[in-house]
């Protein structure tokens, strides 16, 4: 069996003496792994970095086998981010969450296309953290845990939506919250696509999406992939640096 596709490398690790096991988030075949012969050598290492967009061909005798990859670099993003710690943290978080959340070999073309766009934004503009937040929301939606922030779950109004239920993922208005307000999560405007989305607000919104990612992955929030925690820490440092200047 064989197929050809395109996608971005999520992870690479040594396999045996000379080969590498590479996982790629492909457009039509989802998160898929394969062996790259000679992938453990120094010559191939720069080509197999997470975040690298590749044209990929996969071949195996049977569909259930691991199979072998032939990869050709289409876009090397790592080189553009070598001096950008925040950008590298963003790439690492996307890769780690994709590996943790996406089932193997299940295609999600819409999410994959948004992921490619986000990788390119990280490599080319400093205004990407809002797009990253929107990607986490799309990931939740794709996995069946989408947030409903259109109207209040209690009153049905679309006005003064200030909270979100940690149980249902639905918005709640100030009036609808009543005495239960202290049990609800804050609803930053940027989660609804409103306002200028400053760094502090994006960080607050990521605390909200983190709650639902942890529920989907059946983990305490502190046990979400460490790369996501490092991204949030990097965003906090970046926000503090901006404020001090």
C-alpha cells in the first residue's frame, strides 16, 4: 500500500541505529507515523525538525503496518525561529497538543489547514498568539468539546456575557450567573472574537481553554503537555517585557 500527501512534522525520535520514527500531521491521512531510513544521521536532522512542512510518501505491505516515509522539505520554519524563543514555544505547544489530542490516522482537513496557517503566522508575524488561542478552540471543537459562546445558557440573551460554565462550556451572562458566579470561569472578550485581545486577556483565555483541554484529555490541568505550560510562561514573560518598555 502507498499514498502521497503533505503536512507538517510533529515529532521525530531515533528508531534503531540509523532510522528515525517521524510523526506528521497530514492533510488527508491525519496524524500518521512512519520510518525514515537514515533519519538519525546529522545530514537529515535539519530536515526533520518539528514544524517543518513536508511532502510525504508512505509505503507499507499492509495498511496496519508502521510503514516507511519518504519526505521532501517544502518549508523549513525552524530556521526562521532560531532566535525567537516565544515562536519556538508556540511551535512546540502545537506539536505537543496535536500528538496528545489527535487519534492516529484520522483525517481532520479543516483543523490541519488551520494548523498550517498558524505555523506560518508564527514564523512571520509577532501577532500570532490570538491565532494560537483560536487554534486551541478549533481543536476542542474538532474533538467534540467546542465552546458555545453565542448566548447565555440561563437567560438566552446575547448581552453582557461575562462567564463560561466549566461543566458545559456555554456562556453565562452576569444576570444569569447570579449567586453561582464564583463557580464559573471568566469569559474574556477575545474568546468571542471581540476587542483588541491584549496579551493579558489572551493568557486569561488560555486558562479557560486549558480547563477544557484537560477534561478532553482526562488530565488535571497541570498535567497538560509541558510544552503548553512553557508557552504560557513565555507569553507571561513577553507580556511583562512589553509593559516595562
